[in-house]
């Protein structure tokens, strides 16, 4: 029995030290994917959307969003300057929640119909944005973890 307890404690400790890695991977990749998608479709197209919802200075705001998503996502992915990178990323998420997703409620998945051409969904709510926000908060509060640039920098500063 003590062997099982020892294994469990060792496994739980490893899991606690590595818990930031899956968060960093999904949040970093997710933000980068959104940024590269906007870039690929043309930042002007995203600026048109921002203009339609009444965002001031739509083209500079579109570029700022794309840069935050790509560079912020990259920073989170490698665990570099996580607390600092999280600030503009959280702002992007909050703006998206309050200007786009809030009127559609919480759920991000609103199945409306299934036809021979496939599933059809309604407008997404703020659920995914809220999950991203909470993942960023967890990374800021818990740190970037052992396999991160932040941890490497901390070790070098301590030496």
C-alpha cells in the first residue's frame, strides 16, 4: 500500500508542476490561430467588421488585435513574459465579450439544425472567451511552469 501512496504522491506532484504546460499550449496556439486567420483573410476585412460594430479607428485596432493575438499567443506558448503578455490578451477578450458575444448568451455552441449539408450553428456566446480569460488568469497566478522561458529567466537571475 505504501508503494501505491508513494507513486500517487510522486505522480500528483509531477502533475502540479506541469499543469501550466497544457494551458500554455492551447491558449498560445488558440490566440496565434486567430491572429494568423485574420492576417490570412486580410486585416482590412477584420477592420471592416470592427467598423461595422462601431469600433473607433478600426484599421489600427484591427492591426493591434492581430499583433496581440500572434505575439501574445507566441509568448504564452513558450512561457515568456506570461504576466505581461496576458494584459493585452485579456483586453482583447473582454472587448470581444462586450462588443460581440454578450448578446448571444453564455453558450458557444448553439446547434440550430442538422441538414444533409451538415450541422448549422447560431452565433457563439462568450463561453470560450471566458475560458481563455480564466486560463490566462491561472497562468498569471500559478506561473508559466518548469518548461518555460520565464522559469529559465528566473533560474539565470537567481544564479
